[in-house]
């Protein structure tokens, strides 16, 4: 799935001027399989970008298109299909159910996408040091542990693109690198791409294109 962003500017930013290197106010095409770092300081719209691209907000000027179809024209049914098969997302606010176990949170998402591989889920958890958390409630996990669970939840579904909004903000370099390895392996498996937002470039993230907001 090709993503096009043509002169997109959030309405709250409408009075601002953006230079030719900025994501906002310019035209960008992202082809399936690209691995993109979206780099910006706090308050420049990283989470806003995530919400626009996932169809949660439409308060922008310009056009966002998937395979040359404007997302503002998508029906609820079309968005459902895209979120099940084409777009995975890691939200900055995690969106886990704290009173459910790790397993239940992973299975709940799988019930919406129709895909759940418990062996792969357990492999991912083990790889990032969470093998013993399968039956634990998310309420008692640390923020860093929760971030790893959310990354795994997103990786378990099919996708052409995975959007990750500051997914490593509470992780040390070792755990961030492990998560990044899983992301790259899953993208290789699916011939998919990622867009990862961050406050600054980091050694944990391997990418082939960097764009600044």
C-alpha cells in the first residue's frame, strides 16, 4: 500500500510556515517496504500524524491517500478492513486494558483482526524478556514492560505498514534494540514498512529514510 501526503497541515498549525524539508506542508510518497524515521521535537505533531494516518482525526488541510484514494472518503467498513489487514499501530498512550492479562490483551486484538499465533506471541515475549508475564495483569507491569507488550500486539497482526509513536521512550538501549530487531524481522516477513516517530535519532532504530516534522 502506497501512502501519499500532499501538503498536509494540521488545522491548529495552519498559521505556521514550514520549510521545504518539513513533512508538514510538503508532498511525500512512502512506498511499501520503506522504513521511515519521523523525527521531531515535542509539540511538532508526531501523535497528530499517527492519528491522521490511522483515521482517528480529520482536522487537516491537504490530502492523505492510500493507493491514490483519499482517506477522507473512506467508509467505516473501509477503515475496518485497513486496520485489520493494512495498518498496525503502536499508540504513545498504549491503549491496553490494565485489568486484563498480557495474554488477554494480545488475544483481544487478535479477535478483531482474525489472527492469533500463541507460539509466535510467546516467542516475541521471551525475546524481549517477558516470558514470565503471559498471565500477569498489565496493571502490575512497568511502563517499559507495557511498551514491549504493545509492540508485540501490533506485530501479531497482518500489515503493510506499522506506525509506532515513540515506542521506545521508556526502554533502555538493549530492550529497544531487541524490539527493533523483531520489528525488522516482521517487516521482512510481510514485505512491509514502518513509520517510527521519535524525539531524536537513536542508535536503536535502523531505518532507510528520515523525515522531519
